[in-house]
C-alpha cells in the first residue's frame, strides 16, 4: 500500500470514529433525559397511589366494594 492509500484510510477511519463518538454522546444524553423522566414518573405514580389508598379508606359505607369483587 502506498502512503496516500494509508493516509486516505486513516482519514476515513478518523471521520467514522468522530461520527460514532458524536452518536454515542447524543444517545447518552437521550438515556440521561429518559432516566430523569422515569424518575419523575415513578415519583408521581407513588403520589397517585398514596392518594388512591387514602381515598379507599375514606370510602363511605354505601360505596363499599361488592362481595364478588376481589383484587
């Protein structure tokens, strides 16, 4: 192989590597953002669960679940 061929291959390899590094950084940012969203959703789900549990305990007698209902 000639020096020019090797230099061209090296340039293509460096360009591909730079592209992959950029894609990696972009995907990493997406994963971090998704982790934050998931954490917020989990917290909200816990809050809603607690709210629902408190409403279940406050249910008036005439609104009790029927006997055939079982969770």
